[in-house]
């Protein structure tokens, strides 16, 4: 090891002052003939010099630690009022707590132009919202919503902590009242699938032909949200625009069954949402 190199152990660094001493000891230990007592003494001296810079022992069974990354956030959804009614604005609140300390998570990183991406859909998939809640307090995100149908709604939030990877937290809430008429904000579309009969666990490419030139939205040509009919699985894929005439998404769905899908893209200065369903074979 060159004298200019710095050895790192755990989160501590060995000061350059110890470099020559360690090098001499290591050199002596590497000689062909070294007495057992001499080798043991050399090892003891090295350990003594390095002891202040070695990481503390982790409790048995503790999760491994890395130099980067933070514990996953735990999320809890609630509404204000507690029981929203159809046709009336309510607030959907997401509280985030650190999985290791329980403290509010207040270190979200902006990804795709927002600190959080929230997908809300009715259980039957007839109502769909893709919105971006705002921070209202440490560890608290909130957004105003209005939905036209009563029943159970599923919520999924995609977040990313600073110096960590992304994650998704999910929950559900109930809406009361009578169904109200609503002008459809999205239209169904028949996409092109490759292969035509997708298989669970294998990639499938979904292509959609937009009405006009694609404009970037949230940093990408398009976004595709796919939810299993039972709500257990949710996928979010980003599209590519081939020549601006075809929007293409490739993803893998984990299990056979029916999936509800919503493709979103911007064209002509407006956001377009196209819904469809995909059946995954075994």
C-alpha cells in the first residue's frame, strides 16, 4: 500500500500518522520466516493502534448498516373530516415516521419534480387521481381531493428520502354519500401489447398512440400506473416517445390476474389520462 493511500474501516478513518507504522508492521509480518511470538505481538500492536477507529459492535440480529441510506419511512393515511362525503372537498393526510427512530420524516428528496407522488383510486378503479401532496408540517403531507363515488379508496404514495432509495407506502379510506355524476376526465384506450398475451413475471411492452406531439410531464414523456384488481400490487412505469408518435412502456407484473391501468401524458397543453385493463396469464 502506498504511503499516500488512506485506509478506511467502518465509519472511521486511520490518520496518516499511523500509515508508516502499520506499513512497517505489515511488512514484518509478511516476511517468509516470522516467529509465532513476533507475529502475535505485531498483530496486538496493530489492533491497539486501530481500536479507536473501529466501529462499535452491532447487537446480535441487528440489521446491517451501510454508509449511505436511511431506514424506510412508515406511513399512515387519514382524512379530514374523518368520513368524507362524495362531492365535497376533504383533505387526505399522510404522516411519515422514521422506521428506526419513530421521528417525523422531514428529509424527502424531490424526484420527478415533486417530493411525493400520490395515486388514489376507487376499489373498482372507476375513479383515479394522480396528485402531489405538499408538506404542511415535519413529516406531514396533505392534499385536497373531491371524489364522486362512495366506497373504499386505495392510496399509494411514492417517496424518496435524501441519500436513500425510493419507496412506496399505502393505505385506504372510506367515502360516504350518494354517487354523483361526473364528466369523465379520462377515456378508455386499446393499447398494443407485446407479447399479445403477457405472462406474469416476464416483461410486457405497452404502446399507446397519443393524439398529438408529446410534451414532457413530470420530467418524462409519459407515466403508466398499473394496479392489480385487488389492490395488492402497484407499478409505476415511465414511457419513451418513439418519434413522438408512439408512447411505449415496458414493465413486469408479478402475478397472474387482471390489472387496471392508467396512462398519462401531456399534449396540446393539457394532461391526458387513458385507462385500460391488462390480463396477465400464468
